[in-house]
C-alpha cells in the first residue's frame, strides 16, 4: 500500500488509520496482538512518522489499541466487534477538511471568532512577564496557578451552601485531558454513561476512549427530555455518569426549564449517578440567569467542566474542572500527568476575570451571537426553498437543522466538500448513528465570505441528494 499514490494531499494519516484499522479487524479479537512500530510502519507505507503517530493516537482514543512504554502499540482484546468505525472516520474527515486552506467551514463553532480577548490577554501577559521576570516559584503548578483557581472557585460560588474553594479546581492542558483524568479519578472508566443527544463530539470521543457504554437520550425540539423515558433508563440501566449541558443544550440550542432540571437532579441523586455538567457554552445563553443543573444537583456527585477558549480565544486552550470529592485522587493523577502550563498566561487569564474584562466582553459577545444567529436564520429563510427546518436556538453558537425530506447528510457533506465547503453532519454528534437527517450550521464564521451563496449551494446539494436514485 503506497499512501503517497492513493491519498489526497493532507489526508495521509487517514490512509494510515484505515490501514491499521484493517489490520486490527483482521486480527483475532480475543488475543492481544503487537502492532508495527511507528518507524516500521512509516517505512512500510512510505509516510512520515508523524502521520503514523497521529493515526495511532486516534486508534488509542477510540480504545482500539493500547500503548506500552518501550514496547509499542498492542491491540485491545474485545468481546464484540467495535462499532461506528464510519462515524469516527467521518468525524476525522470533517475536522481535517475544515482546517484545509481555502475551505469555508460552515460547521466549526468558535464564538471568539466574532469577538476575542486574545489581544488583551497577550498584553497582560507581557506586562506580567516584566513584573515577574524571574519568579522564585516553580516552573509550573501541577493543578493550575493558585490565582486562576481561586478566581474560578469564586466565579462558580453562588451561596454559602453552594460554594467552591480553590482546592476543588483543577486546570489541564485541554478538555480531553481534563475529562480523561476525571473519569479515571472517579473510577468511571468502563462504566455506563447517559448523555443528551445530540451530544458534543468531544465528549462522545472521550467517553469512547474510556471504554464506556453510552446511552443516548434524545432531546425534543423544545430542548426537553421525555422525562418518563429518562426515568425509565435510570431505573433499568446501571448508569454511573450523566453528561448534560449546563444552560442551552450543545449543539441543539434548546433550553430546558428549571423544573425539569430539578427533577432530573433528584433522580440522579436517588440512583447515585455522577453528574458531569458541560459548561463550555454556559456563558452563551440568550436569556438572563438561565437555570443550570448545578443549581439543583447534589454537590458531592457533581463535576463541572469547561474551557477558556470559547470565551477568550485560541490563545487560552486550557480545560478546567470543579469537583468537591476525590480531590486527593485528582491531585495524584494531575501530579502524575505533570501539566506544564504557562504560569504567566494563567495569571493573565485570572487578571482578565478579576478586572471584569471577561464580564464586559460577554456583555458584548452574547448580543453579537444572537444577532448573527438571526442573520443566519434570515438567510436560510431566504435561500432555503423549504429544504431545511429551522428551530431558533436559545443560546450557543450554532443552528441545529433538519432536512424536510429524508436525506443522508454524509452524502451532502461529500458533495459540498468538492466545492470547498465543509458542514458538520448530524451523525457525528451520536455514537449510534442518530441524526443522519440533521446538520449543525454555525454562525461564528468568516462573515466576509458570501455566506448566502454558500447556503444556496448547501440547499442545492440537499435537493440533489434527495432526488438521487
């Protein structure tokens, strides 16, 4: 197999991934097999070592291979065939395509693209670097800088009963690392997780990497669960973890009423289920003081996680969590991981919060997001020709759209890719292949481009696919 001849430029690692996947599927499922080394595979396929390394990293994330120090990669013994290979491959293609030069990514949500705090952050960082040129403190703090941890604890504290301390806050290099260590610290790996569906692809991928059984509970157009169905799942299944959006649901954009969240928290407490509240988009609800699960949850079984980049921008990629229990185990795992995060940058992020720059920024960004959402909705109504059903979101950075005629959005994605337009098909937000008739369309994109024309091409691709034999 010569990937240099068979692959398009920029997609080499995907060919390596497919080759390794074929090797894994051909091997006995009940026996551990040693995989080729990085250099051996690179020579064999005529690709770079970085391509083989990235392909192995994807397989490791999906729980297909396991790395052993100084020994290499080995297949993971499995009792049943692995599922959703196509979904994983589609997700990788979507995100690698969106990063190609000249592509118009209609499905990549990044609120800070509309308005970022990156310049103020970098200015603060330069000022702090002059103030602390040779600080006597260690090169890094293993759990995050004390100032930033204190700021976050204060930000999430709402009352004397629902308060957080700096010792409850942990900061990691990114969302993936924070979730990985959280699941390990709470001994949740390999257990049963309940998620809202559609669900963040990043959350799904990390749960899969932790070998968890995932139960998806669909959300209605109004952003609400069928509470009877949800309760039945909790009664019938050994659910240990529920991952739910704090305010507006991600990526669907619905807002669940307070009474629903309060009832769900009661049931989770009755069944001793950990609640992981995804607060990544918690600041982007279009309504004042939206209800959040943490307002009602049992604090001893609550973990809140988020990142800074959605609000500040790509210069602040760190992930963080708040958890009041198992802090000793979390400390141990964070020490072992040894995150080397820039202390000056963390201090600068903390100063953005304490100076109220973040709050002022959000007061500008939320209405801007709402304005762009209405602008995108108007364009869809003008160019949609009845092909897409639009439900106005209550927050977030994207529209969750459904084709009015049965159509496979994966095929629509392929049609548009040839025109250098990238969409996010609905099935990447499900482990079980749900939402094939849906797509996520973001309004945090480059508005200097002709978005109206891009939407016309999207509608035509949907119509052509619906009429295809």
